[in-house]
C-alpha cells in the first residue's frame, strides 16, 4: 500500500516593520535572510520550511505592514497574500515594547477569520522596561495561542513551534473582534449581503469593514462577489454612522480598532517603571538625532567607516597580493624558462590577473559592510533617514528614500527593491532612477585600485569619502531635475518609526559579513571568471606574424630583452580583438582623457562593475610580460595623470548601471522606458561631467 502523503502546514508571518519577523523566520527555517534594525528590510515575500514531528511546515515571511490597507507595494503584497491564500496559521509578530500599534494589525487579521497565533517578540526589552504581560489572561481573552520570544537570540522558538502546531491542529478561526454595538451592527448588515467565493468566505467581516470605509479597490477586486447593492448599502451605513457620531467614517473605524486594543491591554499589561530601551534611545537621540549636530555626526561616522575600510584593509590586502604572486610563480614554474604556452597565459594572465585582481579587495568589502551592518542593527540608520528628510525634500526626494539609498551602498538591486516601502509612485520612481549613483560594493574594488594609484596616503580616506559624497550629491541634483520635469508632483509626507537603539549581536554581524563576502567571491568565481576568460581570448588572438620592434632592431636600434618583450606584448594586444575594439572607441572616450587601454578595460563592465578591475589586470599583464613588472597601481600612476584618474572615477561612478540593475529597474518600474532612461541618462551625464572635469582641468594646467 502506498504511503499516504501528508500535506504541509502552511503558515504566514505578518507584523509591523521592524517587529522582528525576519529574525523569527530565520530562527524557524534556518534561513539566512537579511535582518536589520530599521523599517523596510523585507520588501517581498520569502519562503522557507521546517519539520516538527515529521510534519513539514511551510513558512512565508510577509513584508512589514501596519495595516491591511493597500497604499504601498509591500502593504499590497501582505494584504493579497492574507486575503487570497488559505493559510493554516497566521503568526502575528508584535513588538512587545509597542503593543498598541502592533496589535492594530492583529485586529484586522482576526477580522479575516484566520487561525492566528500572537507572537510577542522582543519580550526581554519589554520586561526590562518594567512591562509585565499576563500572557495566560491575554490568551484567554483572544481565544488563541500567545507566546513570548526574543527573535534575534532564538529564545522562545520551541514555544512558538508548539503553538503553531496546536493552532493548526485545532483549525479554529479567530472570533470576530467586537468594535462596539453600532459598528458591529453595520458590519453584520453588510456581511449578510456578501457572497464570497474560493478562500474568501471567512473574510466577510474585514471585507465589510473595507467597504464601509469606501475602499474602492476592494470593491473592484471582488466585483464578482460584491454586488452594486452591497456597495450602495455600505455607503448608506457609512453615512448613517458619520451622522450619528459626527466623525469621518475612516477615523471612526480606526478609533474603534484602537479602543479594542486599549481595552485588551488594560486587562493584561502592567507597567512598574520606565527605564526601557526607548527611554534610553530618546536620551541618545538628543545628540545623534539633534537637528543641529545630527548631520555633522553622521558625516563623521561615515568618514570613520571609510577610514577603517582603507587603513585596516591594507594589511590583509598585502597578504592576498603576496599569495597571488606566489601562485603565479608556482604555476609559471611548470613551464621552461622563456617558453610560451597558451594554458600558462590563460591561468596567469587571464584567471589570476583577472579574478585575483578582484579578490584582493575582499578585506575592504568585509570592513565596509561591517560598518554598515553596525549602523543598521543598532537602529542608527533610521535616525539618519530622519535627519536627511529635510535635506532630501528640498531635492524632491522622500525621507524614506534614504533607507533604499543606503542599501544601495551595498548593492543597487536590493536598494531598488526596497523602494517598495514608498507609498507615492513618483517618489518611488525618482528614488529608483537615481539609486545607482550610490557607490555600490561592486565599485569598491575600483576605488581601492584607483585611489592609491593617484592619491597620496593622507588623501586616500578623504578621496573615498569624497567619491561617495559626489554620488549622493549627484543623486540629489538629478532627483530634483526629475521631480521638476518628467516626475513632477507633490511628495508624500515623511512618516517613519524610529526603533530603539539595540546592541548588535556578534552572530548577526558575522553572518552579514560572511554573506556579503560569499556573494562577492561567488561573483568572482562565476561572472568575473567567465568575463576574464573571454577577455583573455579577445586580448590574445589573433596573433601577429611580424612586429614593428623587429624592424627597429634590424635598423640597429639597441633595446634590452625586457624592452623587446614589452614592445611585442603591446603590439600583440593592439592587434587582438580587444585591442581593436578599444582603439575603435578611443575617439569617443578621448575627450574624457581615456585611451584605448582604459576603453578595452571598460568592455564587459556592464555585466558587473568589478569586471573593470579584472579587465585592467588582463590588459596590463598582456602588454607587459616580464615577471618583475610593477603592480597594477604603479602602472596606472605611471601611465595616467591624477586628472585622468579622477575623470575615470567619475565616469565609473555614474555611467551605465550593471546588467542586473537594469533588469531589476525594468521589473520594479514595470516599464522598459524607465530602465532605458536610467541606463542612457546616467551614461550621458557621466560622459558630460567627466569630459568637463578633464577639459577644464587641462586648461588650468592640472593634466
């Protein structure tokens, strides 16, 4: 007899932004999703699973939302999942230090007729503040399981798993919350006329409430199940309640939600004293979020992160460079002295020079993301958004845009996805289009190569801070231009919760660093390796039969063996496919001060920005074949002036977002038009600005 297949238990994690849903998701499933102490981390659904008593449990982590309305994209994702998908259990994750706000979502989940479990997360902070919750009484009042957890420490995991299993076994829908006799009566009257199909019948109370407040979207979405008579009845009931109470119906319903929560909390919560994390946060914010001192402090903090990235990163970088040199020598030793081999050249000049030229900057990547992780997990990032709001509004950007833009310092892709937290579509598009100007982690290897090549040691940290600042300033200016032209319109007001300051856990910091390092190395071992091999082939073939340097030698010109080899290598490179392409585009890039070598190195950088460093390593290793040649930084400083170096940095900062950024902009904006505007517009701005800087610099004698 075939073994009977038991279907998995399906659960959804819902809660306010920054309530700790993703921490609990990671604890339950063993997943390694990004966790940060600021709103807007989860901007799309995530799936995972675990097993209990041999039973598979599928978990979906929904975007943070304060309610089941549908103003912003992430609210719509959460609402649609809960409304249209049948879950065995909905776990509502509440911030125990802000229960009044958190339980507003619970009331609406109860109206959906779901089978809920209430998870009181951050219970340690609530207890430290003197708050005492009678969990058993709360469970009795609600009629479904209530558990206390500390998500980032994994405390309460077993209790939560047991509660989910009990709830799924009972299959008991939550009782409809009582919102007052008059409002309950209106909801029941409207519900009686609803004929919801599929997975929707149990949601009658919530649908009736949305119709009552005039939610046109829900009426359109359920047009087949909601008759015109029902919509008319809802309007009639809304007018009646407004006349009787003298209040706007939406405000009236919201107040009744809060009244339900207040009554519930009055029965189960006692506060002994106030010395909690939020009180401490308020004291710290008097300095860090001060309107006068806050921005300079933020600038100093960011400068310190860049200084550490450069200074401490130099030591392990030296180890990696030495290791690569020894590896190259070891591989070269397998071939006789002076012999030529395509395989040796591929390994040494292609793979090691290309991929190795990128891997060497791994320590800087790790240090930069350690700094950003500290800002995120401590809660300071949200303060920075608050401080920047006044500045950003002057340039047509929303204060909430700051979080996606800061995320863009890591990678533009999650930054663009994080724009879903913006309710206003114009704000969202503006942020999305200018976000690639935030210097992503893929550009950091470029800065680590170019800045030491063209700036003395004492100017390196300021130069790194400066290139990041230039990107931010350009983003603001282009955002202002967009909001006054193609995206003109009113900006939405800034509303963001400031989470309490928390001490980041070493486990979370180590996980973020290792994740970022692995992503970086994985890209080096896939995309960059593939592009490096392709460029090596393009830089090696076709081969020349005769060399100009041989004709010079025949005329009696004296040259050393090293000079002859270098000359032949340079001629081979110019004759190759890559060299010809570089020479072909040289007239286009010459106004910026670039030659065919830099042009050749830029080929392929559209796939991934780090490829530029790999390409440059290959171009120079092909042109200079001696084993004791200078390192890449010295070659650059020898061949180009600091003015060319700065012009190159500007171009690589602004121009042509990578292929993945282009694709995600197309997906998130819903239009090829915006993706091509971003790609073409930024490239044009890069060309104009780099050309202006180089040409003006030459006129002033800086070239």
